[in-house]
C-alpha cells in the first residue's frame, strides 16, 4: 500500500501537470511530449510502461461503453469551448478588420455610446479636415469623410420581427476612406436623393433591402439602388447621402464622426495632440483600428468568460465520467495487473500506464470535438447586437490557436480524470489477483 503522503504527492503532481498543460506555450508542451516519447522508446522502464499501456488499449473493444463515455464527454467539452471562443474570435476579427492604423476617427467628447452617441458640428469637421497631418487628394482636398450614424427598425426575413439596422450617411470622400467597400450589385446612391445601398449582411438578414426594392424608414420610402461588400463591420449597414439622411432623422447638418486618412501612420500622435490643444474642439481621437478593437473588447471578453465557465462545468462531469470508466476498467483488469506485478512490473509503471491510457482517450475526444466544431462552425454566420445596439453579422473563426486550446483542455481532463484510477491500479497486489483466479 502506498503511504498517504505518496498518494497526495501523486495527485498534486497530476494537477500541476494539468495546469501546466493549459498554461505553458504549445511549443514547450510539444518539447515535453517529445522527451516523454523518447523515454518510452529508449529506456527499459519506458518500454515496460509502453507494453502495459498497449495491453490496456488492447482491451478497449471489450469495454467500448466506458471508453465512449470518456471520449464523447471530452468531445462535448472541447466542442462547446472551441465554438464559443470561435464566436468571440470571429466577432473581434470582423470589427478589427474595419479599421487601420493610417486612418483616424474623431468623435464628440463624452460619447459613451460610441459613434452613435457622438455629435460633431460642420464647423468642427472643417477644422479637423484641415489639419496638416491629413492626406490631400489629387485635387488638393483633404481625404476626410464626415459621417452620420443613425438606426432604424426594419423587418427581418425570418421570425416576422423587426431588427435595428445601422444607417450611415456619407459624402463623396467616403469611397476614398473606406477602400474595402465594393459595389457588387446595382450602383451607388445619387447625392441629394432618398436612396440607399445595402451591405451584404443586411441583404442576407433583412427584408425589403434587395436592389430595386423600397424600404420604409421613419415613415418615408427609401429606394435601395445598390449593394456592397466590404468584408468588415460596414457589411451590416445601409448607406445613404449624409445631406439627405440628416434632415430625415432630425439631425440637421450635424454628424456623429469624422474619419480622416493620415499622410503617415506615425503622424497620428501629433494629429491627436493638435486636436486636443485646439480650444474650439471638444473631441476624442483614435485610430480606426483601435476604435473598432475597443468596440469588440467587451463582448469578446464576455463570450470568453462564458465559454470558460460552461466548459469548466462540463469538464467536471467529464472528469467524473473518466473516473467511473477507468475505475471499472481497473477492476476488470485486476487479475491482469496482479500478474504484471508478479512478473516484475512495478506499481509506478502500472500507474503511469493507466494515466497514459486515460489521457489518450481524452485527447481522442478532444480531437473529435475540435474537428466537429471546425467542420460545422468555421465561417458559420451569426448575428448579435453590435456596439451601437444594432444587428451585427459576423462569422465564427475556428483558428488553429483555438483548436490547440481545446486539445489543452482535453489533456488536462485526461490527466486529472486518470490519477485516482491509476493510483488504485498501482497499488493492486498479487494476492488480489490470486483470489480472483
């Protein structure tokens, strides 16, 4: 029998290994795995541990039910974790793709609700555009876009409900600032007319926004004359002429933001300082990349925390399933384990073999869960409320990093779930096997 302190030491070591499997860099885990495999293949104790493990794996066909509990339980944990993290990663990537380091967005100071809660006057916009750091076009005019963001309720294609859609009023310079925007159907709106163009995601989710249709907004008809694809957050917007949109929504000549293209990204700090030092302006300035990244941060962190919480709860159940399954397997192999002990295999090697078997089953479940999630959820389109409380469509992003995270989780579950059955197997006696013979 192992002394109590030895059992506690083994359990603590297993928990430490599980924690390191989650926290260490992937390359260091890979290096440790290579060293361990080398030990299994090149040393006498390692080869003995490998033989015992192979003997245990050979019995899997006789206990498929218990092994399936471990594999499917871990697959569920990893699948849920990776799917939720992929949701947050896709949302974040979509917003980050909207900005760049060579463009800056200027908002009215104190705009707690982001762009939607900002107010800028035309006079402020002119002062911002005329700063020397702002790029000039071939015609000598500043490359700056005054924009107005408003929201409206539009019927959705499914569910018979209305959703909030963002409508962005822009001027001629918007096409220079937002280079990703490409017309894919119809044409651009005509300045001075009540016309709109629809982002690709808006067309997918909302009714009455196909090219050639008329959508009622604020009790007035607007003609949809084109569709665009920008591969970023603007795909979830409708665009129209700012000079028509402002009066239609009671905003007059005001705007919500001013976006400028800088002559050089390194000029951002001096541009921001110049605006902050101008007593005529009360504004906040960020690069568009930083602005949209900050808009994504809150929801991304919430999704990540939810994923970890749900996966942790499920992992407890998965560990319990692994414990039950491996206890059953150890009980069924009592005679075999006692025989191995009788012919000279140490209890430590039997313990290690059970740990290896449980970990392999868990990793197999992790591969299954990660693979299924990658097949069915990578680039899956979903919708949620965006920073401005409008419908924002994005795609799940199942990245290699997230798959590795899922496998780390599976590794930890296998180690923790296998330690107690392994201790029981390691202390099996020859006498117990003789009694069962």
